[in-house]
């Protein structure tokens, strides 16, 4: 997993999708697919809220830099 540099655009395939493990994807499959650009874009606000409050992903909360990367992706247009 590689987080983007401060001046680099955040891309789903390169930066966001790799943040979610297979275990996370399976755990949330009842609601949406964390490896699907369309699903994550559609549910981005709800996903971000759960990432921020530490209830997602399963097993361990993300560190602030990962949550910040997800938020930056949302704020800059959710590029594929």
C-alpha cells in the first residue's frame, strides 16, 4: 500500500482500494464491495464516518493518515 504524496492526486485503484484488506471486503459484502470504485464512491460519506469513528474496518481502526487519504479522495472528486 502506497499513500499519495501531498501534491499527487488520490486515485481509487492506486491509493484507496489497497487500503481495504480482503477481510474488510468480505466483512462489508452484505452492504457494498470495498474493492468496487462505484460502490465506494456511492457510499463514501458513510464509509468515511465509520473510518473516522473507528468502527470500520474490522479488527483495527485506521491511523489518521489513511483516514486523511480517504477524505482527500472524497474532497478532490473521487478519481478512479
